[in-house]
């Protein structure tokens, strides 16, 4: 069995989560105005770009966690001989 290089495994998780986070950010901010969200959180001096950036990275963290968990649980369980 061929060992997959570490960087290829990292990219296999990070790239799909990056793309999904981009799509989630677009869809979320089509429905919600960043200025309204900032005002709701009490951050009245936040720029739209700042809210977009924070939103993107939060979505990326969420989807990265999901991808990592999928890869973790995809591995076969180790069996121990008694």
C-alpha cells in the first residue's frame, strides 16, 4: 500500500473546506447584512469587509472541522488480538 504524502493529506482536507466556506459565506451574506450583524453584536465600528472576513474564517473553521472528523472516522478501527 502506498503512503500518501502528508502535504497531500492536508490539502485534501483544507481545499474542500476552503471552497465550502467560500460558498457558505456568499449564501449567508446574501441573506444577512454585515452591518446589521455587527450592530447586533455591539460592534458599531466594524467595516463590512471585516465582518465578511470574520464570517469566512468562522465558516472555514466549521467546514475544516467537519472534513477532519470525516477523515478521522473514515479510518478502520484497530482490532486487538486477545
